[in-house]
C-alpha cells in the first residue's frame, strides 16, 4: 500500500504581492491595487484597470511610507513625484468606516438613579 503524501497546498490563496510601503509580502487580497492615470495615483479596489499596478496595504501608514521612499514612481518606472491624494482620501474613507463601527461596540447606558455617595 502506497502512502501518497499530499503537497502542502493552501487553499484560497491568491498571488503574493509586496506592499510598497512596508515591504511585507502578503496575499494580494490583503492589499489595495494602485494605478497611475495622468501622473496621479488612483486606487483600483476592483482591480479592473489595465496597466502596471502597485500594491499597498489599505493603511495610511503604508501609503505615507511608500511616498517617503518614493516607492510609487519606482514601481511604475516613472520619474514622479506622483500625486497620492486620491489614494489617501480613499484610505481615509475606509479607515473612518472601521472606526465608527468600533465605537458602537460596548456602549451601554446604565441608570444609576438613586445611588448617591453620602457626604
Ligand atoms: Zn504595508
């Protein structure tokens, strides 16, 4: 009886990309695709746009790190600097959504009527 060894295949994993901000390699589903249009960086969350793309965590820290090290012009082989305002705004919206959800959790209203500390 032959015991066949299965290769360690991870299911539901996509291609691995490198975040241009923090240089961490991760699945492309964890990253935001960014493309260039007329010298302006554009978030491509749907990944439909043609051409070269850069990958960054949907995190303003990574975006800033990428800007600081001029990773976008390098990734697109352009001279730069490239305007990342559109991407920053996109990330701002994403992060805002996450924050407001967090604030709603664990807020209870208790009636403390009648309890007073004597003095
Ligand atoms: Zn990153």
